[in-house]
C-alpha cells in the first residue's frame, strides 16, 4: 500500500481540468453509453453500507477505453486523421481505438503483445484495425508503435499518457457523481493511471470530500514505488493475469494527477482477483475480466477500510473464455470451494472405492480422479490417487480433510 498526497487543488497547474472533462463529455454524446450503476448486496453486507458497481464492462467495445480514444482521435486535424492512427494495447485500448477510428474515418494500426487474448485480437480486427504483434508486454508493443508512428507519420494514440485520453476517461467520474449523489468512497482499478486520473479530476473538482482509491495487481504495481520516489518508476518485471492493468510504468500526465488528487493506492493478489471475478459472476451476474474486477478485489480484502456508500468501477469485461475457466477454478480454490490433493493408498481391490465413499459421506463432489501406478517413487504395493473435489467452502474443506486424516489417509498437497 502506498499513500498519495492528494493535497492539490483540482486544476491548479495540473494537465487536465474539470473543463477538459466536461468538454470530452460533450464530444462523447451519442458515442459512449451511460453505463448502469448496479447495487451489490453481497458487497454491502461485507462493507457495512451501500456498495454500487459502475458497469463499464457493458460499455461499447467492452470497456471504458472508447471514451478516451474517441476524445483523442476526434481532436486530430483532417490531415492527421488522413495519416492514420497507431496504438499499442493488450486488448481493451486496442478495441477502443479501432472502434473510435472507424467512427471517425481514420485508418488504425494496433500493436499487440504476443499472447494477447484471442477474443480481444479478433474484436480489434472486426472493428477494422490492422493488428501487428510485437513484444511480450504492452510496454514492448508501445515501443514498436512509436517506431511505426515515426516511420509512417501515423498519430500515436497512447493508452493513458495524454490529456485528451485522461479527460475522456474522466467522464466516468461525472456519471458516477450523478448516479450516486451521496458517494463517499470511489475505488478504481489502475494500470497506467488514465482512468484513475480522469475520474479523480472529475470527482475531486466537484466533491473534494470523496475518497478516491486506486487498485493495482500486486505483481504489476508501478504506482507505489513511483509515488514514493516522486516520479514515474518502471518495474523490472510483471506477472499478473490482469493484462488490462499490467503496465510497467505510470504515464507522466496521469502520474501528476494521481499524485495530486488520489487519496491512496492499494494492491491485490491474484487470489483476490479470482475471488472477485467469481463473486461478480455468481452474485451480480456480470462477466468481468480480472483487471475489471480489481476494485472489487480490494473490497473483499479489507471491506471495513472503505467508507460507504462505495462505488467500485468495473473497468472491462473482455475476457478470453479459456482464461475465464482457469480463473474461475482459481477463484473456487481461493474461496475454499475447490480442493485438490493426492492420497497414497495400498494397491488392493476396493481401496479406491473406500476412499471415494469417505469423500461422498463428507458431502463433497468429485470432479476428477487420477490413478497413478507407475511413479518410480511408489512401492510395488502402492498407488497414488489425485483427487479434485468441489466443496462448500473453507470450513467444509477442513472437515473433509480432518475426516480423511482420522481414517488414516496420507494426504499430499501441491
């Protein structure tokens, strides 16, 4: 966790002002959607007061990115648009730029890292952009996009480091203030900082009493060290499934705004992101990508640290179905509802059946069984059984494991 000072007057020597955000809102009329603000009873019970979800996962192109991309491209001259635009993104900004460019009649080239989610790649192409793969991170793709811009004259549409981008994203904050007039705490997932910075400008300008908190994945958290240093600091490495907020270095423009206006930056684990995604799917019936669930993950980690009414921004819903399957499994395990272990048995008729009867008596559901006899670590009369079980939660897991141990079973985890 790292605190940001948040002491500057909104608009005082800052690169984006409330007037900029209001101007962006006028540009976006009829382009971006007014996304709903949904109430979350499960989160409200944890927090101790009203919690609302700002559903930017239901925005055009599946995330808030259309707001900034359209604002930026719409302000280019006719000559600049004729030269085309170029962007770098793992997916959401790519789709936002591709859609905005199509709406405004500009050709778009998007550099994406190898391994970018297939649905995001295909959606970007479907909006009319040319996709070029380069590098393994967004930062590496961005370097390739800059080279393309220098070589072709295309205008770089940066994912977060430009006043027009920040102003466009800030329109989310205006909507939240109108949809939740009694707002006390606003929680926003954060990568490069464009969305957080824009929202902070809009909210702090009109409601300086509202607490604004950014959330980063702990394995891709560039803001804590940057805020401590007083300037953007690049990470040496990143490792998170939340590709939408996997940014190695804050942008200069959003950093100045976050440092001045945001009250705190907190980090969340991969387990917390998984649990948040699972809760949103099961209880809110909302499909959200890991980056889009970061704000909810923070609420799950420390629910009493956020003064209600709280609004958590769900920034995007573009998730690869294969990743969704893995994340749900991870989320079930983190919530104590998925249990995986191995049991070493004597290789005799009925041994496996007795084990499965014990599992059934404990009211657990068997998802998968793997029977291994050929491991050189096993004795001739031994067999390893790998079980994957569905349980009702952490307490049920403890009861099941205690029962099996009491019956003499040797359990191995990992």
